[in-house]
């Protein structure tokens, strides 16, 4: 057998092992983009105190930014709400996502927002931007929806060596 083919097979087995070790049993065999994955993620977060602490930290950063944002009479929207629970920290937030679920108020693509120009105090995104096929299109939409001084609040994964490894070999991505 050619050494390159053998090396590729070893690499593929190693990737499969990493995925098996890091994927919770409830998520095995479920497409990461399937709507039911949101409920699986929500249960994982609810059962993991460390993840709950991380989300509290992230949502605390969102709320700190929002408290300083002008236009207090305008709405706040969370784009790509997924398994999140930001509404516990910011009551009245407009939760949006690509999939229709009981907790989602607006089903919409981030790249084609349905909000009127200048109508939102802020847009909050937690780990969403790197999933977008056309992030510049979203940024133009965000600029349109926010009035002068409106806030675009993003929390995204680090671009560290570990993150690059995990994205390349473990985490399924659309692109």
C-alpha cells in the first residue's frame, strides 16, 4: 500500500476516534445542522455546570454592553439563538433562528434580516458569525437594522491553535 494512503487512513481513524470521544452519546448520528440538535445542545448545557457558568459569563458580557447602549426604547434581537437562553438575562429579547421552534419569535436568516432600518437597539450573536456563508452580507444587514450608536455584540470562538485543530479534525462545519 502506498505510504500516503496509509497515512490518510490513519488520520481518518484518529479523527473518528476524536469525534467519538468528544461527542456526547445523545448527539451521535445527528446532523449538527438538524433542528433536533438544538434540543440536544440545550440538554447538554442544562446538565453541565461548567457550560452553565460559561453561558452566564457570555450573557453577562452581552448585558453589560446592552446597559450602555443608547436607544433604550428600541428592541434587542439575538441572531441564531440556537440552544441559548439569553431571554433569562434580557427579558423581551427577540430570539431569531433559521428553524421554527416554540421559543423562537422570528424565523429568519442572518444574511437577510426582516427588521426595519434603524429599528433595533442591538443585535447579539453568540458563536454565529463563523457559521454564516456570507458574513459580509450579514454585517451590511446589521448596519441597516441598527440606528447610529446601535450595538452589534458578537462573541466568537478564539482563533487559537487548539480551535483550528478542533475545527479541522473534530467539529463538523458547513463550509
